[in-house]
């Protein structure tokens, strides 16, 4: 699925970023779109406390979906 990521999309990291203390599989939310393919992503714990806020590129992220893809984008 190659639809563009947008504000408030839930994402997961697809690569380790040890300098930022972020690792593949961590889940965040896009909170700002700076330009196509560049996003501010907020990472929060299960209590809603932000533990990281980083500018990341789309190639570092994977969009997560909570429903069948066909319901989001018709085939």
C-alpha cells in the first residue's frame, strides 16, 4: 500500500535509530507534516506520556491500520 502518510496517522518504525533511543517496531503518531515525506512523530507510552518527538522520513516508517485495507482504499 503506497498511499501518502498524513497528519495523525499511526506509524511504526521500520529501522533502529539508536542515537535517538528509538527502535524498529516502536509505535508513534504523525503530529506535523513538514513537506512531502517528512514528518514530526510523537512516541508516547501507554499512559500517554511523550517519550520522544522526532522528525523522521517516510522511508523510516510504516503506516498501521486498525481495519481491513480494502475499507480504507477500495481495490
